[in-house]
C-alpha cells in the first residue's frame, strides 16, 4: 500500500513538472524579445554620402520574413538613401526604428518617381524613433513646373504608405520634402502622432500629410509648417480624426480638391483643438470648377484658434489655380458641415467665405459661436461672404450676416 502511494505521488509530481515546463515554455515564446535587424550589420554606413539602399533592403527582407516580432533599426548618424520600397506582407509585426538622419539624393536623375521611402501591403507596422527624414527639397523644387508644363514628371513623396493597416507612425521629423512629406493611400486604421514637419513657406506642393482612399486615420499632437496644405484629404478619405495639430506656415487643413473625376467622395472628417498661425487658409473645403458629380459630407471643425490667418473659414467651389479656367459651376454636393467655436484673427477682411455651387447648393451648413476679428488697418470690421448656402447660425457671430 505504501509502495502504491509512493508511485502515485511520483506520477503526480511528474505530471505537475511537465505542466509547469509547458506553461513556462509557452510564456517564454509569447514574451520572446523581438529580433533586432540593425542596418549597419548589413553594411550601412553613416557617413552621409554612401548609398545605403541595399543594406536597408536586406535588413527589411530578413525582418519581414522573421516569424515573430522584429525591429529594423537605423542607429544615430546620417545615412544616404535612394528610392526604396519596403514590401509585405510580413510573417510578424515589424517596428521600423529611425534614430538617425536619412537623407535623400540630390541627383536629378533620381527625382522623377512618386516615392522616396515606401511601405506597402503591411499589417501591424510601427514607424518611430525620433529620427529625421531629410528630403533635400531645394535640389528638386525648381523642377516643379506642373502648373505651366502639362508634361511635368512627379517628384518623390518623402514617405508613402500604400495598403498599410493597423499601424502607428509616431515621433518622427520630416524636413524639406521634394513633394509631400507623408502620403497615405488605401490605408486603414493608421494612427500618426508626435510628427514634426518643416519646409519653407514658398516650397511647392510640400503637403505635410496627404490622405486618399483611406479610412480610420488618426492624426494628433503634431506640428506642421510647410509650403502647401498642412493636411490634405482627397477622394476616398473617410472617418479621419485630426486633433491637437499646430499648422503654420502652410495652406491650412484642406478637404479636396474634389470633382476632377466622377463619383469622388470624402466623408466623416473631424478637426478639433487645432491652431493655425499665419497660414493662407484655416479650415477649407475646395472643389474644382467645373467638376463632375461627387459628394463631400459630414465634416466637423471645432475648437480652433486662428492667429492672423488669411482665410480662416472657407468653402471654395470655384477652385481653379491654373490659368484659362472655365467659368462653370461645380457639381460636388457639399452637405452637413459644422464650424463650431472658432476664434482668433483674420489677415483679410473676409474672415468667413462660403462660396458654394449654383447647381448643387451647400446643404445644412452650421456656424456656431464664431469670433474672428480683422487683424488689419483700422476700418470696417471683419466680414462674411456667402453664396448658394443653405444652413443656420447659432450663438455669437463675428463676422455676422452670412447665413
């Protein structure tokens, strides 16, 4: 009897030990530290002149194939990099850590392509690190002649995200892009925060963040000063949330241009708790004239401070920056737009300009608690100008008399 009990005790001890080992192994695998893929281990040289494209690609390739968590690391230093695309899908989540400065080429033979650094077909990507993207834009801006040259070639976006999902981009700096700084296309559920963007006020087409064909995008706690729109959203942008963004210099936060192609749409845009300083525009919706039937709806602009902004609140359905435009109406239907708690100063007398289409007038436009003074020579106060607008005003209205 004693021998039987000893065997039973030994058996239970063995079972307990194996169970403990199994749990320990499972925990270790689940919490396994990510594999590190340092670009300098693949031949990258931080001397500011060596082309590191192949070293970056080799590091990415192995990180993407790794079955588990991986990190591509660009250490401190200055790395020259030509045009490159980091493609997925990957076998596990990848964190791309930029600690140093990455510089683009100044060779005109390498300019005419739509991207400098691209990420494509990746789920769960994180790009961070506190480093800097230097597009070296002054070398390319003289080639930006698309307004006068119908055969112009594209200049590269500093960082493109195409078909990227469930991802985060944060704590990065981008300076002097040749074209837009960041571009998101066909992305879903991407959060961008703590982004610093800088380019001269006169730099052409250097949008800070350009969004198209994407859903569930969040942009917050960022500082953007550039030569074009701080943030622009074109067709297919929906459920975009922008908050705590400082914009200036630049052309403001813009929806559009819309209507160049048929059945374009933008919907579900929220811009809150933002500041505009010395910008050409504040919050803007713009459509081509003439334009094809399209839809722009469900926009909320609220709790926004304007500091000496030229067009603080603007809907422009006669947008046509090129010469020889036809004097035709837009066919883009704009509806359900609210401007709430917007205050500060305008550098032009017309602080509120709502110029809508005579064919499809704007519907359900609301102005709520607006206080925008004219920051110019003494004379008439700020004014509002509206045409073809159907909506309502609530609360204090400075300027008054628009809708």
